[in-house]
């Protein structure tokens, strides 16, 4: 009997190894697809600096991310019977977000490359696109082939196939990689670089929009790239659904219509620059102030705790506080933001961009405030503690009722400076897509195809904000001074 069972099992195992697809077919669902169905929401990541693929435009008086990639995303969501949610990130942050589960797929004009295939999977292609070189109009005759760029400064978007082309095919060129396309155009127009490698539709949009750029007749060897949707590995069901939608788009030639819609939105010109883009700046300023406010408030709580730990007699507490403060002050805020945002994702916590940004800024500010508070406490005359103790207060009470209030008053100017600093520094959280001022500046650049003016405007806004706050703080200080 036993032997019979054994024989049966062996046969089964043999069969299974001969027909591997049996086990694949049994896989009727995958974790990502299940999550999408359960939440009823498809989260698509993109970098909206790339008209006509994806960019910001005003639709019925409201800001929206539009473009033919968005139309594709809408179709896929509809075919899957779920709602679409768009997450906007820098192009170089998209694959990280996909791998840590922040987004379900990337639809961002992303080309299939060997390197990316090591990390993620791709759908069937939906668009084949030519690679072009944008130059200043005066130089249009100067560059005819990739060999003409020896010693020439050339720009490309960070971590894109254009960056690879510039490095590999434009031999001898000096490549500058930036995160945002509008910044590249800015550099080109202002003669910091002499050429930008772009995909054809984007290059053409800039030619239409600006009088001083042109497309050079340069051909690349690897000049055609295949655009597809990036998804996580081992998600067969999701992939099948995505491919079905793409097949329909290709069979019914839907992309043409999507492109026409995008082009119409890209070049609508009925309002002045300010009418059109002021709302972006206002909403950005709101987030910047919120970040600074939360940052200083929680920074003060964290900072006071750290300061007390650092002043405590307990060696361990002291060590922890010193380690934290040194670590935070010794690493860039940019890195801390990525660690909080993606790190919490790895730990299974699903923080929103704004919450992650607030936490990172607060933790960072805490380290600086700790030093301010400690200096403030140390500056309170020792006699104060001694007098309090001799009145019968214990150490804690003396700290709480006598030393701390005086310390706070001493450090108010320094805290005010910290507030001003955070207003400026919080601009870094734009990298994870929190829509504060710098982020919105990028949006305005992308939507207006004006690379420079938005920076001038945002600098003025920052200046007005920090200047007003410094004045207010000065006033408060003088008031407190009078109280003395
Ligand atoms: N196709 C290029 C790549 O995959 C560039 C895509 C850039 N996309 C964007 N939304 N900025 O590298």
C-alpha cells in the first residue's frame, strides 16, 4: 500500500516538473493585484514634468495632472473596475517607490532597459519613441552627428535613457544630469550647456513653446526606445490585466486620440501667467508654512527631550542623545527624508508623503533645537538652581519652574531662526512629492514651459515669508524684553 502511494507521488512530481505551467496557471492572483482590488484603488506613480506624457494643466478651473500616460492609467483603472490615484514623484524616485510598495505601477514614459529589468517587470510596450537633441537655435547648424559633441556640455534628465545616450553615444561630451526637464532647458537657454537629449514629443513641445530652441539633425544608434508600464516582479495577474488594456489601446489606436487631447491641454493660452499659476504658489506656500510650523513645534518637543537627556546624569541617556544629535546633524536632510519615507514603507507602515515629510523635518529640527535648548539651560545662572533648591524644591521642580522658563526666554531668538531655517530647508521634501513651494515651482515650470521665471517668483515668495517672520520675532523679543 505504502509503495503504491509512493509511486503515485513520484509520478505526480514528474508530471509537475514536465508541465511547469500547471503551477503558474494555478496562481490566480497576486498580492499587488489583490491589494488593488481590496482597496478599490490603483496607485500610479509618475513624474509630471513631461508634457505631453504627463504634466499639470488647468481643467475646469482646477489643477489636474493630465497627458496621454494619464489617459492610459485611467483606462487600466477602468478596465480593472477600480478608481485611479496618481502619486507624483521625481522620475529618479519612481522605481524605489514601486519596489517599496508605495505605488502599484509606474506609467511615466518609462523605457524598458536591461538594468531596470533586473529590478522590476514591464508590461507590453505602448509607445515607440525617437531620441532627439535640443539645442539653441543659433547652434542648429553646428551639430550634425553624435561625434560633434566632443568637449561639449550636454544635459539629460537624471536616471533616464537619455542620460545613458549622452554618456555612451556622444563621445567626449561633458554630461550634466538634473532631476527636472525644465531645469535642463533653463541651462540650455542660459548657455550653461549646449544641448539636451530629449524624447521627440517633449523636444517638439519646447520648440513650439520657445523661440530660441531647435532640434538638431543628430541621429543616435540606439535612437529608438520602447515605452512600457513598470510593475513589480512576480505579479502575473496584474501584468495580464495591464497587457489586456494595452492590447486594446494598440488595436483600437486609442493613443492617437490621447495624444491629441494632451496637445490641446498643453498649449491652451487664455490667461496671463499670474492668473494661471498664482494658485499653485499659494497652495505651495500653505504646505511650506505647515511643514515649518509642525517642524518647529515637534522639533521643540523632541529637542527639549534630547537636551534633558544630554544633561542627565545617566550615561546611557546621554550617549543616546549625543549619538542622535551627531547623526542627524552629520547627514543631509535629503537622505533623512528618503530614509523616513521609504524606510517606513519597508517596515510596513504606510505613511503619506506629507506625514513622512513632517516627521523627517521634525526629527531633523529636533537635533538642532536640542543644542539650542541645552545652551539655553546652561546659560541660566547656577545660582538660580541653588536658590530654588534652598527654597525646598527638588532638582526636577527647580528645572521645571525656575530654569526652564528662563531658558525658553533666552533661546527665543534662536528658535525664531530655526523657524526661518526650516521654511527654507523644507524645500527638500519636494523630492518625495510633498507639494510645497519648490515642488509647485517645478509644476509651474513644467506646465508653462517657462524654465526661469518661476524661480524668480518663488524666491520672492520665500523672501517675503522669511522677512515677515523675522520682523514678527523681533517684535516679540522686544515685548519680552520690556517685561523684564
Ligand atoms: N523614457 C526615458 C526613460 O525611461 C525618460 C522618461 C522620463 N519621464 C518623465 N516623466 N520625466 O528613462
